[in-house]
C-alpha cells in the first residue's frame, strides 16, 4: 500500500492511501520545517525553468559555435592546402623549365651525334677507298717487280759483251752494243716504276693511318656523346617521374581544397539553415500569437498575475494560467519544438517544458502522467501528458505558462481563447 502526503489549509498533514477504497488514516499538525520545505518548492519552477531554458538556449548557440569553429578550421585547412598547392605549382614550373633545358641539350646532343656519325661514315668511306687504292698499287708494284726480276735474270744470263759473244754472234758489235744499252734502259725504267709504286704505297699507308687515327678520334667523340645522351635521358626520366609525383600531389591538394570548400559551403549552408530555422520558428510562433491551441480544452480558473491560495494556504502570484479539465484529458503541445525538460518539480508536480525556438518556451505543470522525454521533438497537437486527480490536489487545474527568455508572458494573449471558457461562461 503506497502512502501519499497532502496538506490541509489549517496546517495539518494528511496521509492517505492511494489504493482503491482507501481512506485517510491519520491527521496531525504539520511542522514549520516541513511547511518551509514545501514552500520552497513553490519557487523552484522559475529557477529550474530558467536554468533549463538557458541550457536549451545554449544548444542552438553551441551548434552555431561548433559550425563556426568547424568553418574556421576548414578555412585554415583550405589556406594550408592552397599554400602546398602553390608550392607544388612552383616546383612544377621549375621542373618544366629544367626539362625544357634538358630537351634542348638532348636535341643538341642528338644533332651532334648525328654529325659525328655522318663524319665517321664519310671517314670510313675514305679509308675504304684508300685501302682499295693501296691494294691496287701494291698489286701493280708486285706485277712490275716480277717483270723486272725476269729482265734482270735474262740480263745476267746474257752476261757482259765479251770477245766470244762478238766472235760467235750473228750480230755485229754495234748491234750488240745497242741491244745491251736498250736492255739496261728497260731495267732502269722498271726500277724507277717500282720505286714510284713504293713511294705511292708509303703515301697511301700514311694517309690510311691518318684516316684510321681520325676515325678512332671520331669513335671516341661518338662514345662520349652517346654517354652524355644517356645521362641526359636518365636525368630527364628522373625529372619526369618527379614532375608526375608533384602533379599528383598538386592534384590531391586541388581535390582537398575542393572537398574542404564544399564542406565549408555545406557547413555555412547548415549554419544559415539553422539560423533560418530559428528565425522561422520565431516568426511562426509570433505569427501564431493569439491562435495557438490551448494545451487542454477547459475552463480558465486562474488568470495571469492573479493572486492565488492553494490547499496549503500558500499565497502567490501566478505567472501563468490554470485550466480546469476532466481527469484523463490528454495534454498537447501548442506548437512544434523540442522537449527540454520532462520530470517532477517540487511545488509544481510533473512538468513538461518545450522550447519553440528563439527562447520561446511553453511550460505545462500538474500533469498526472508524462508521455514524452527530454530531447523529443514534438509538433502541434502532440500528446505530452495526461491529467489526473492526484496532480491537482494541492493546486487546482493544469498550470500553463509561456516564457520568452526569462520573462513570463500572458498565455491568454497567445492562445486561441475561443477554445477556452471562464467561470460562469456557458460552454459553446
């Protein structure tokens, strides 16, 4: 059996059971300390509601602050990426200039190599020609030399003109002397021809050696040119690989810049959307002033700023209104918003506070059952609770309040009063 405590106007403490059919089981005077504790609860709602309101106000501000911090970080990241992109671009330009220089050197080297190869080819043609001439001259020299040897052999076989040759020869002495002189002339001629051939051969051999030496020099130049060309090709290949790497980095920097700019744009759009949403909520709430549906249909039994005395005999000035409605009546949200508090408040009972944007809040207290939780999003007409008998034992009626920042506003200026009644007013 669950016991519950209430207070009588005369300052007596009543304990009763909430079980079906239970009745009051005790009645005794209430102590001053207990009275003070309960009185303190009557003033907690403004403080707690204000604290919760400030916390709720901070939520969009924190979001906006977070967006701005993230945007600033993205802008710093974009600046860093742009610096790296500029550095990569400068390196790319420098490498392109180096590659252009290497291309010119390589082109000059190729032209030089082509010239040297042409000269080498011509030199080889000359060497081949001289070697052919040398071969021919040697052959002619050998031919003449063989012929000369035959003449000399014949000459020596014939011997000198002696007495016997003159006696036994059929020719006369003058004829023999003329023959001998002619033969001697032929031998001398052949000897001169052989000497001329030998000189030609020596000259050709000297020219050929010179040509071969020049050919070797050209070959060395060509080898050096080929080596230099290979070095230039290797350097160019390294520069091209480095250029490709830098271009890849430059591309990544550009992509990072685009992605960061896109993210910054999205964050800026989100920031603007959040601000517009708050502005729209404020404007929507303001536009609905005087036409907002009451949390429950019923009779207004306490007006704004009206002095009231509850069942405990405590007097206070109401910062909202009280609406009397049957038990079990659903309590509904008056406008879209976010539940920032849903729980028990001493002196007010079960309370639901909804933030409607731009620091506009609706506060509903003395609810029997709370049907929402902190953080829930509600729309106009969303059931947030339910009325009951226990919640209104001390203070009658559903308590309802509208606040802007920490200021309490008259709910009757905001609600559609056609859906509410006043005491003595006939329904309809």
